[in-house]
C-alpha cells in the first residue's frame, strides 16, 4: 500500500483529481481514473490529471477521462495546473509553459489580492480546421455539414484544439438532449477517434451559450477546448467577432482568436475544492 496525496480542482465545474507525480506514484492511471472518478464509491470527478516534470517545458500534464481513456489536451485542466503549481510554491513564475500530448501551451497567471492565482490565460495555439486522421471526410474538414443521427440530421463544424470537436449551432441549446445526441455523435463513423460535441446558441453582443458532451466523460459543466472550438466555429462562420464570451453550465470563459499570430487565447478561473489522501 502507498499513500497518494491528491487535490480536487475544477475549472467552471469541470472537475478532476490532480496528482503531482514527482511525489506520488500511480502505477495504472487508466484504472485509477475509472475507480476514483466514480461518484458514489470514489472521489467523484471527470477524470484524473497527472502533473509532472518536463524536459521541454516548466511542467507536464497527462489527462485521463472518467472511462480511463487518455485525452490529449484540456483547457480547464491547464488553468488548474497553473493555479496548482503556483499556489503550492512549485514555481514563482507567472508565465509558464506546459507540455501536453498536443504540444506545449503557454500559461499566464493572474494573481489575486490574496497572493494566489485567481485566473489563468492559456495560449491554446492555432486551431486546426482540417485533419484527415480525426475526421473521415475526403479533405479532413467539416463546416456546417450534415451529421446523421437516430434523432435527425445535425449540421456540425469540425475544429481541433489539440483534441477533436464537432460544434453544432442550434436556436436553443437549452432544449437539446445533450446526452442522447451527444453520445451518438461522439461515436459517429465520421470521427475515427471519437469526438467532443458542443451544442451552441449565438446570443447578442458576442456571447455564446454552449453545452457540452465530452468524449469519454459525458456531460460536463464546462470544457475549455470546447469553448475555444465553439468560438472558432462561430468566427469562421461569420456569426461573431474575434473575441467572445462562452457561457457554459459551470460559468463563462473569455475567448480571443488573435489575428496577428492566429492563436486562440482562453481566460477563466481555476478553483481548488479540497485535498486528501488515498491508499493504493
């Protein structure tokens, strides 16, 4: 038996179990994530985030969904890692780099009056609008194109923010059966590696209401990469300007797609819920 110290954190309700692997060894992260993400018999979370050292960046992260599958990138988790490493004194830098399976992302930490991280801006990099490995179309693109389901045809736009997203604009996403439709699209034959699904409604003043079905986790309160993908899809379709606020079930993120470097920048909060120890 070994003792594993963990921190439960969330970005707008998108909650994970955070473990610093330099001090805590997890032999089988897939199994760990499945067992401890359970609501009634575990800690309850959307998955596991492992924070470690990196030879390429200030820190590294690996993310495992609640079903044990490994994700390549998570915007909400990136913000939480920024808060974790600063608040715990692992760094004094307010501009950090983070190694992910999708590449290295930059973090800018906004420090509050209490000396702790209040918000984090994440440089999410350049969005990918074409990728034949992630979407099974001839040119690897999907822009307002039909996706057939058992409940009808939905028009989706493909955007990858380090992980694949299908963004669907509706008149009222509050009325969408996110669980039923989202699950069908996640496993649709168009997406060989499955896909995250966002249902979004354009509101006045460059505000987007969005609900999300995450690949491997189901309905979550928020999704950082999903908010970025939704913003990019709205912008490419001429529905909004280059800076928007995306309102999710767990709260809001400010998303900016910079014309000068083509990078997407996401700003939002990160919150520590509680800490504890597990015997493994």
